[in-house]
């Protein structure tokens, strides 16, 4: 069985920084880097990130907004 790939953008600990050189950060590892934090952890330790916690789904966001829809305009 294949493991599910970790997507930092869906993790509650991930954040985007104001630093153009180090745009991605992780609150758990207290790090900022060019790479996604999960890639950095995998590169340094050889293990997948154990701190990944998926963000809860936003209420009321059942479907994506289609800006090409005639109903909007």
C-alpha cells in the first residue's frame, strides 16, 4: 500500500513568510526555507514528517467559484 504524500499547504502548522528568499515555514519545526518543510524534513532525516495535521475543511466551501458562469455576471 502506497503512503499518502504529505502536502504542507494543507497542514495547520504551515505558513507563508514575507521573506522572498525563505518563503515557506513550519511552526512546529520553527523553520523557514525555500523548500516545503516536509521536503526539508525528508531530506535531513530520511523520514516523513510526523507533525502533519490536515487543516479542517472550511464550512460553506462545497464548490469552487466559477468566474466564467453567466449566473454571476
